[in-house]
C-alpha cells in the first residue's frame, strides 16, 4: 500500500514536471502553428494544476479519518479464533468416529506438523494431503474427505465486522496477519466480511512465512510503514503474541471479544 502510493506520487510528479516544461519547450518552436501550440501548452499547465488540486481535495474528503489521540495508531488482527471461529475438534467429532480412530486422524491431520506447514504455502494442497495420508494410510479415505471439507472447521463471528468497522471509524489503521493456507482462504473468504475494513492484509501462504517467526512481523511493519511502538497485535496464541512482542509490538492474547476490547481500552483504544 505504502509502496504503491510512493510509486503513484513519483509518477504524478514526473507528469506534472513534463506538463510544466511544455511552455518552455514550445516557446522555441517555429512555424505557422507555433504560437497556437505555445498558448495551448500554457492552458494545459493551468488545467493540470487545477485538476491536481481538485484531486487532492477529493482524496482528502474520501480518506478523511480521525487521528487517534493515544499511543496506539495501528491494530493487527489474527483471523482464526479472533475474527473467525476456528474449531477443528467439533468438526472432527461431527464424523462420529470411534475414539481410537478420532485420535489417529487428529494426529495425522490437525495436530501434525504438516497442518502447521500447510499455512506456509510452499507446497500444493494435494502434496500436503498426501503427507497426511502417508502418516495414517489406514484412514486415507476419511482424511481426504476431511481435508476436502475442512471449511467446516470455521464459522463467522457476529462481532468481527462491526468491531473492526468501529475501530476504523475511530481512526485506527487496521491490518490482518494470519497463518492461513491458500485452500482454506479460497473456501472461507466470503465469510471474512471484516476484510473490507482493513488497510492491509498478510496471509502467511502469500509470503511463505508463518507466525511466530520474526520475519513475518517485520514484513508487516516494513510493508505498511508501521511503528512497532504505535502498534498492537491481537492473536489467540500466546507464542504468536510473544513473537510480536520481541519485535517491539504490543500484544494481546485473545480469549474473548469483551476481554480483548477491555485490554485495548487499557492501551488507550476506545
């Protein structure tokens, strides 16, 4: 976002400079149309200047937002169990497997290292599924079905869109930083109505890094030009919050909407 704005600003400056140089270039022209071209270039200078001013005014009106008074200016959200409910245990229990089979599949899928690495996005969805099947070939059919329908591990949270909309209206810059695989994102993106309130979004599968690795926090800070001291990170996992704190970011371990809102208020976010 910040880089694209810089590029557009630079492009605009080059165009303005070129237009403002037109009168000087055409002043040295010759021929029967030289005078008309010179007058037209002067008109173009005034026209571009006026349009640039009007565009700037429109942008200020559209982007007009309060500036928070407190020390926190930016809020970074995790998705799972913060803005979108994630519950693999209930999903898997819905298959009504015997306990031994339930534990076997849970170990091969949801409690496996493969499930974690899937969010990094280095391999295809099929390759990750094959790794899970290899860990429990006895339950291959069930694992494939469970992975195909794994959207069932998530559901919407009523407060997510209204909470983020309120914070945005108060002037806070909002971002998403989530460990999320590409397959699940495609399956659940329609449920993420809160994304329209975000100033920036980073899914781990796109950058091939996962929390709590230091690089992913630095990536968010650098990409959006955020000051860690003015930023708070909200995640349901303690280790992810600790990773953010190591990079100088305030962190809140999310347990409930009411608890997180109260802790934000303690930081001056109201």
